[in-house]
């Protein structure tokens, strides 16, 4: 549910949440080696798939309504969720050691994502048409966000002026939106999954630290969004801080729960 809802929210990467909750690697295994991967991870991915679909489709309209009601509060909760997973991301990224290249990858990825978000938000002005072709582009961007953790599709689509039309189309189950978007998303994920699996198998530490840089940069840029900075009064700051802490506690708790479930599954 959280992955599905997070994929809808501007600034939140579905791939980041998959990675933080221990679903990313099994997903890559299934997409790159379907028969072997499904046999090994079918229970995990079935549950995550059902929850993700419910969150993505069922909450798209609710998420849009919540953002319209109080976007800073909703974003702060999800920022907290991501921050709560950072300790687990740091631990996992260092499982095979931390060399000089790992820290360079972390720094470079952090700067690249921060600059990208700055350019999209402040310099570039690009509009995607609300058409079948436009929703195909949405699917490609969304597929990238699942394969490349930290790459927030919703934020880009919001800046490109097609986010609202897309989320409303999904909530209303409009086939003219869902079919081109879903098809392009699936093709993008299938094409890139094997490449990402190769990268993680050969360069695990460097790739993991690069993803951590993506996550940290995305989180920082979310905190610097105008809707949050422009409403910073003392009262609001306390509310935002409370939302961050609650989200961080929930995110940390979910990573612990994910570890317990993985250990239990490994024993059986």
C-alpha cells in the first residue's frame, strides 16, 4: 500500500520505497529471470503487488484530495517515512564494504539529482500533452522511477503539467490513461531490470551508495519545496516536525518488520 501510494505522491519515489522495504532486489530477480525469480519470491511479490495496486489505483483520487487539502502535511509524512528507512539503507549499502568509489558515487548521485530537481523546478518549462502519447511518456518516466530508486516520477510529471490529469484518469479507471501508461511502464521496467541486476551483482557497493545519494537528494529537495518553505510559521513548523517524526517512526518500524518477515521466510 505504501509503495503504491508513494508512487502517486510528488517527490516520492516508488523505487526508493521498494528498496527500503526489501522488495527491490527480489523484484529485479523476477524481472530479469522470471521463472527462477517467481519460484523464489512469489509469496512476497504477490502480497506487495496486491497492496501496491490497491494503493496506486484506489488511493490516487484520495491522494489528490489530501494534497489539495494540505500538501505540506502529506509530504512531510512521506518525507519522514523515507528518512526512517535511511539507517537500513546505510546498513545494506555497506554489506560488501565501503570503498572510495562508494563515497564518490554517493556524492555524485546526490549532486546530480539535486541539480535535476532544481532545473525542472526553476529553469526548464516543458509541458507534456494530455494524449495517448503523453500518457506513454508518463509510463516511461514511472518505469524509470521503479528501476532507479530516488528518481521521482510524480515530481517530474507535476512539473510537466500532466500529473493531475493522469491521477484523475487512474482514479476513474479511464482506459485511455491506464492502458498507454501501464504498457509503457511495463516495457520500460522489463528492458531495464536485467541491466540493473547486472550492475548490482557486479558493483553492489557503488550502486547501493549511488541509490542512497538519490534518496537523500530527493528528500532534501522535497523539504525545500515552496509549499513547505512558504508556510513556515512557528505553529506550522511544529506540525511539520511532528509529521516528520511520525513518518520516520513508521518508516523505521516497517524496515524492521520487513527484516523479520524476510528472516522468517528464509527459515521456512
